[in-house]
């Protein structure tokens, strides 16, 4: 993220029509309000970007501010003179060309032609373009989220309020006006007690899983139709009480003799 003061100083100088690297052009600049809106979009974009490469060795604060000021100044001049002014002149030329095409037709479009040739229409088109770029930059840098409009205007306004409050809190904390969060270090005794509590809770969860996986006695009914052969193997014939011969009392007496 760029340094705020460096980018802000470049923004103020450009808004006051002061250039360092490029001479002012003779192109039509359009309404001043559109230039300010577009420069605001460029300012927010440069502030959100990293102007100083991360892999380079860090400089002291003053040197880095000077470096980022010249980078921001150069970027704003190039974008304004080589992009915005030609874009505004192109939009104006398109309106005039559309009016000329309508005049060549056989239908009467005098009211539309007159509106397209009106300078107020040109200014309105250029201002619409600047507002479009500003909204696009705000959405790109996550300052606003236009997807919240799907939930309604109330949700969108609430999201803007939340993001604005969070941004202000961060800026105040960076400037030292708000207390920073302090991480409390745990002593060894508290850490060991917390680990013991976590281990006890994990053992309870494992016991519950073991109880839930016990075999139901009703499931043993599927083994009723299995019998043992003489060799100890199991076949599919069921054991019946009538298949065994029960000796009488006389047979038992004879066997004793």
C-alpha cells in the first residue's frame, strides 16, 4: 500500500494543474468536475497499490516517501494526459459524429441532433465516464461491494458503513491514536491445564464413538439357520430338536448293565 502523504501530495499538485514530467497539452480538458472525479479514482488506486517494489531493500521513511511521491506524480501525469484527455475528446467526437449521421438520414431527428451537439451533453457524457471509473476503482480496492445491492439498499448502506468504520480504525491505529491489540502469553501451568482439559474431552468423545459401535444382540438372529457338520464346518441346514433320539428309561438301564 502506497504512502498516504506522498500520494496525497501528488494528487493535490495535479489537481492544481502542476506538472513535473509533462507539459500541459492543448487538448480540450472537459469539465473540471470530471477531472477531479477521475483523479480521485487514480489517487485511490495508487494508494492501494504497492508503489515501492517489495523485493528491493527497504529505505528509511523519508526516502521512501520521496520515491513514492515521484512515482505517483509520474503515474498521474501519464494517466491524465495520455488517457483521460484523449478519452474525453473521443467521447465528444463520437457525439458529434452520431449527430452528423442522423442528419444524413431521411427522418427528422432534429431534437436528438441538437442534443448531441449541445456542449452540456458532452460534459454529461464525460462526467458519466469519470463516475464509472470511480465506482469501478472503489469496487476493485474493496472499498464498496456492489454485490450487496442484490440483498437490498439497506444491506448495501450497512456494508459501506462497516467498511468505512474499519478503515478509519485501521488508520487511527496506524497513526497511534488507538491502542494496539496485545497478545497475552500463557504461563506453563495454564497451558498444561488447558492441554489436560482438551485431552479429557477427546477421550470422552472416543468413548461415545465406541459405545455407538457395539454389536446389537438382535443381529445374532441371522446365525440361527447355521449348523455344524461332523468335521466342524457350517452348513445351511437348521438344527431341530426332533432330529436327536432320546433314549427311554429301559435303554438306560440296559446300558448300565
